C-alpha cells in the first residue's frame, strides 16, 4: 500500500469518527429537547402562557443551542474562532437549564431542590455534550486539515512526478530519435570517411612516388653543389695557407726591424745620456766654422756651459727623461731638458710626437702578428 493510500484511508476513518460523534451529540441534544419540552410547557401554561404558544419557547432556546452545535464544526473546519457562536452556546445552555428548573424554583411552598437537581441533569448533559462535541470537532478539524494538507501535498507531488515522468519519457523519446539519427549520420560519415581515406591514400602514394623522384633529383643537384663548394673550399684553404705564410714572414721581418730600431734607439739613448753627462771636447775648442761655432759657444755659456746637441740627440734625451707616451710635452719642458733656444723647441716637439707615433704603430703591428 502506498503512502497516499494510507493517508486517504486514515482521513476517511477520521471523517467517519467525526460524523459518529456529531450524530451522538445530536441524539443527546434531541433527547434532552424532547425531555425538557413538556416541563417547560407545563411551567409556561401555569403562568398564563397560551397553550398554542407555550411549546415554542423551549424549541427556540434548544434551537439556539443546536445552531451553536452546527456552526462550531464549520468554523473549526475553516480555522475560524467560535466568537459569538461560543457565547450563543453558553447563553442557550443557561436558558435551557433555567426553563427546565424554573418550576422547581417557583413552588408556593418554596424552592424544590430535589426538582432543581433532577431537572438540571438534562440541560447540563446537553450543554457539556455540545461543548465536548464542539471541542472534539475543532481538534478533529485541525487533524483532518493536517491530513488533507499532507494528502494534497502528496497528490501534488505525485502529479509533479507524473508530469516530470511524462516530460522525461518525452525527452527519452526525443533523445532516442536523435540517437537513431546520429547513428545513421555516423554510419554515413564513417562510410564517407573510409572512401575519402582510400582516395587520399592513393593520392599520398602517388605523391610519395613523385616526391621520391624529385628528392633523388634534388639530392643529385645537392651533391654537385657540394662538390663545387668543397673544391672552392680547398682553393680558399690553400690561399689562406699562402697568406698565412706571407703574414708570418712579414711578421718575422717586422719583428726583426722593430728589434733593430729598438736596439738603435737604446744605443742612441745611452749615447745621449753619456753626452749629457760628459761635455764634448769639440764644444770647448776655439775656432771652427765661423759664426755657428761662436753662436754655440755663446749658447753654451748662456746655459751654464751645457753642450749643444743635435736634433736626434735632443729627442733621445727628452725621451730618456720622460719615456711614457702620454706625457704632455711643452716647449718650456724641452728648453729645460735640452737647454736649447725657444726657436728650436717647436721642431723638437714635432720630432718627439713623430717618434711616439712610430713606436705606437710598431706595437700594434707586433700585437696583430702575435
């Protein structure tokens, strides 16, 4: 048995119990009404109420109580509080009790408490039955509403699931059709692919054969080009060897010339130093070549008896004093070292610069050859 079936079965049983309780309450109410009507009728007729209308009051009061009995479950079913209907029940219950016990209270000999008590049980039972039935109906209305909500929710869920199941089945049918179409398209695509592959395999085979022939031709051309390049390389290597030999010979000659120049320079520097230290005898002789000798003697006397040097000796003496190539020469420095006149100093300055340029060029050539 499903959940919905159990809920429906329980709801049906609860509704049947509510109907049984309602019928029993109405049975008690009708019994009390039938029991109390003659009592109220007798009391009213004894108080000069016409017999034709004496029976109406009891029915009206009991009818008001019946209205409360009927209205209470309807209000409870819709979740509405009793309000005035509850007040009506209490009023109708009290009125029924008062009418049923009025004859016992108004005896000429005084209140008949036994009659009051005996006539109280019926209205009291009716009142409590009505209240109990109203309470039961309210509570059971809540229970029934709860079960109805559960059943409605379950039915809604079942309908939703049924709709979802229908949608799912429709989707499955759609997907099945799409899968069938896809399979057909796949089979066709596979066949087309196989045919295309065979066609391309044939083209590749033909291209491979043609490519092999072309590759062989290119290989032969490459071999010929490589042979030519190798021949050119051999020729270039031979020329490079010849040039290397010529360069080696030139370097050797240059080194020998440089060594010779250095030896001559060293010899001249040593000679210049010796001349600068020891005065020449020729400088102290008298006579000679006329005005030039006299001028040299005058210059020597003016410079503190220093000997007059040739340009080459003067340059060697200056270089001996300051051999570094980056020394900043001035005419005053040359006059100071050599002891010559200011008119000769520019010529010696140019000679020193030419010497350093030649020495720098020789060093560069030696470095390149090394």
